[in-house]
C-alpha cells in the first residue's frame, strides 16, 4: 500500500513539476505565499483573482480524513474551496480562453494528432485545415468531443489562479511536502 501511495504521489509531483516547468514561471508554496511570474497577455479583467490561503483552508487541510480520502481516491472534493464570486471569475476567464482562436486551433491539432498522427497535425496551419482533415472521422463518429489542454499557457488570469497561494497550499498539503 505504501509503495502504491509513493508511486501515486510521485506521479502527481512529476505532473506538478511539468506544469511549473512548461513555461517561464516560478511556482512554489513556501508556507507563506505562492509565487507565479510569467509574461502572458491578460484578458482585461480588473478583478484578477489572488486566492489567498484562508483560515478555513488551514483548518480543513489539517483534517486527516481529507488526506486519507485523497490518498484512496486520487482526488479530493472540498466544498467551499472557491466562493461563488471566485467561481464566476474563473468561469469568465475560462470562457475568454475557450472562445479564442488559439485555443480552438490547439484542440483541433490535438484531435488531428489522435486521428492521423503527430506529423499530420503539424500540417494544420489554421482551424479550417484541421477541420478538413477531421471531416471523415467526424462522420463516422470517431471524434466525440474536443479536448482543451494547458489553458494556463494562453491566459494570465488562468495562470494566476492555477498558481495562487490557496491552490498551492492545498497541493502541498495533499502531497505531504513543505512546498510545491
């Protein structure tokens, strides 16, 4: 059981490390604050989320049942992690990126890569070229949905949220490490 837990935690840590190293950014929680610095265009939302660590986070993170639930299931559902207004701001930031041409093109290229291989995806210069390559797969039902990845790379707002002190705090608590 301990070996399985270590493997799972290693996978999560490696995933977090890839996330932090995927772009020019520092990402860590050192017990006081998370640091996130990068150069990505902002969406223009003046009320950029900061998501500081709250006392409620510290209290809930100290609950051993939360840690055990995470270790058993590999995820944690925590009511109240984000307030309604924070969820609304997050939703606006996701909608801004989701509707962008860059996001759509990245999702279409990924789907072309799945259907026809990575080399074929490199020939997609625009969304229409990708759609043309996917037309046959769509008619046979092989393309059921589009996947959107790494939205934090396209939005300063989403990057700030993903690397906020509160989410970094929770990641460090669940991984059982002093900082992420």
